[in-house]
């Protein structure tokens, strides 16, 4: 081989994806070194939407920090509310009334449903199919209506309080939720018929974006990404909190480790969320929705506290160091998509660029949550 | 900003000796009813922007549904979310790359003033995109509802044509549910 041919073979070029690019779902930038159509190295660059959440946790009082929780991962904001409520309840030893816990579970699962629906639509949009987005948003708006009726907002919820929830749910919400579940349940098999069995989708997803369980452990990936790699790990089962132990649901696990497995995990999770909501509605007792003895001014005793919940994208955990004042000494937010993205560099080596973007979609990224 | 040279041509036509008033009006009407926004989601507001374009709210009723990922094909920049110091330069570049005539909507409190992330001693958030972009319409809310964004686009249409083409919905006449 001549020297010229060799140098041509080794010729690589650098490609910038983002920070404004429709496939990155936000302001993520990926520096890619390409060899033709194949990726040699892809390096995600973060920080384009860093909004100082952790710093605000340190200079806001405990109650003033609530709105930030709705703006971290704005697609599963209620799960983040749950994380913060659980953290302070653990620190202060506040007992939560049972009805409040059931309301929390119902709203969190509704929120998870709408998050997965939006992901479903946006993911297929990335792959070139426009229609599923419209179907998904049609269903999603129904959930937003239900949640808006109890929480008062459509997206950035600030619904939980320490020791309960802000508002009790009314009968309209309960009957509306039941009717909605009845409506959504036949839709999911229809999605499978219309989308999952599609040959083009199978070509783009099956055996693409292989992530082994070891790689997931190495980078700390959680949520559907981990469960798509054959590891049965769900905080709701492994470190039970709230009333999840009393509810009967399965954790979908797929062993194929490819993009299709992650897709299937999320689709099955929607089914399980519906099961959880139905059971919780049946079991929900009457009673107060706020702990009576919850103090107005919070000063958790000195110490280091931690609480983890299963958000739509994986394990969200909060850790705070309290020095017994009305603000946190240090607030640490562990967001799932940051870890899920960090394996992108290793997993995307040698991949076609178009496959890498499909793979990135299957990770379900929310950038403001990653940058915090 | 690169706007000076081209906007010179824009303004020179009506002030010339030969007036094309009807033609200008027609052109403004066409522009106002076929705004092409840029797909430019920054944060939470981007999801409401998606909602505005999707099933229920259907922005295409007002001719503004053609979201373009490339700034060169777009004439409306909807700044939907928080702009921070690192993102400032890319936003400026994107605005400069858009072709004239172009408009800017600041969507959400973050884009208007820094919103909930404005506090004493904050180190990263730009407090209002109007500090570096010529904003035409402000849409408040955190995040604004899709209806609010649609109203913002209608306001912009009014600004372009000078007349309101769609009826203004008053709160007392709005249909509930």
C-alpha cells in the first residue's frame, strides 16, 4: 500500500453536532471524530443549560427550593418532587398520611406515562416517522389535563409538600383517571402494531447500540437503559419507598442490550404504570393529605441524608448535608441521564452516525437535568 | 449583528419615489401568515412549544407549524428557555445566520428576565435575552401554555401587518373546558 493510500485511509474529520440540533433534544453538543460515515470518537460537551440548581439548594430555604424540583427534569417532575419530599421527611422523621402516599404514587405514575409517551413520539420522530408524535401527544394532553386539575400546572409541577401533598384529589380526577386508563390501554397494542413491527424501525433498532450490563455498571446507568441490558434493578422494588411494596407490578427486563430492548422496556413500563394507577385508585383510603404535625419552618437535625426514587429516566437521588439551619449546607442531585449519557462515548465507537443518533434517542435524554 | 446591510434594502423600498403600498401590504400579509419558526428548544418551554405544534393545539391553523432546524430557512426565533453564558454565543450566531426579515419571540420567564434562576449572586444565567437580541414579542409564563405561545404568534402577526386578523379572546368570553 502506498503512503498516499494509507494517509487517505487514516483521514478523519471532526464534526460538531449541536448545541442546536433537532436530534439532541436540547442544547447538548457532541464533538464527533468521524472516519467516513463511522464514528471514531464521540465526546459529549455539557454545560449549555447549566442553571445552578445545586447552588440554589444552598442559598434557598428548604421550602423555597420546591420550584427547582419541577424544572430539573421537566418531563417527570413529580418524581423529583417525590425525591425531595422523601429526603426531608427522612431527615425530619415526618409521618405521611396514607392517602397522601397513594396520591403521590398515582401522580408520579401518570407523570411517568406522559414522559414515556412524549419519548415515544419524539424517538420515532428522530427516526423519521412523524405520525406517532401526534398520536402520543393526543394521549399526553389527556394526562396533562388530569394533572393540571390537581396540581395547577401543566409541566413544571410543584405539587408535593413535606408531609403530604398540596391539594386533595377530587372525584372528577379519580373518574377521569379511570376513564383515561380505559382509553390508553388499547392504544398500546395499536402502537405495537403500527410502529414496533415496522421493518424500517426494526432495521434501525435491532442489534444497534449494544450496551452490556458491565458497561452500565461501569458508568452508573440506571432506569430503562439498565433494564434493557438485562439487569433487574428498579428503586421501587430494590429500595422500596412510599406505598410501592403494597402494589403488585412487574419490572420489565429485556436481555438484548440493544436500542430495541430499551424501546420495549419503556413500552412495557407504560403498561405497568397503568396497573399501578388502577390498584392505587382502588386501595386509596380516605383521610387527610397533609401531616398535621409538619413544621412550618424546617430545620433538619445535623447530618447527611439521602433519598432515591425511580424517575422516568432512572434513579434520581438527592443527598443533602444539613447543619441544622433553614438552608442546606450542601445539596447534591444525582440525575439519571448524566450517567446514561456518559456511556455514549464508549458505546458509540465504530457506529454509523445515523445509528448513533437513533442510539442517543433510545437513551431518552433531558439536557437541563443533565447539566442541572 | 449583520442586519444593517440587508435591512437597508428593506426600508428603502417604501421610502422611494414610487410607492408600492398595496404590494407591501400583500407581502406583509404573506409573511405574517407563513412564519417559519426555528426548532430551537432550550429547556422546559421547548416542550410546550412542541405541544403547541402537536395534536391538540395545532399551530398550523395559523400557518406557523413549519419548524425548521436550520436557521437559514427560518424567519422566527422562539427563544424557549434559559440562556446561560455558555449558550450566549451560539444563540447570537444562530440569530445572525437567519435571513432577513426575522423576528424574535422571548418565550417564558427565563428568556424574558432570567425567571426563577435569577437570584443575588447568580453566576451563569443571562437575565433576559433582550440584552442581546431585538425581541418583538414577550410571552410570559413558567412555562407559558401553548395557547399563550399561539397568542404571541398572533401578536407578532399583528405587528407585521398592522391589523389583527384573528379575533381577540377575552377571558370572560372564553369557552371553559
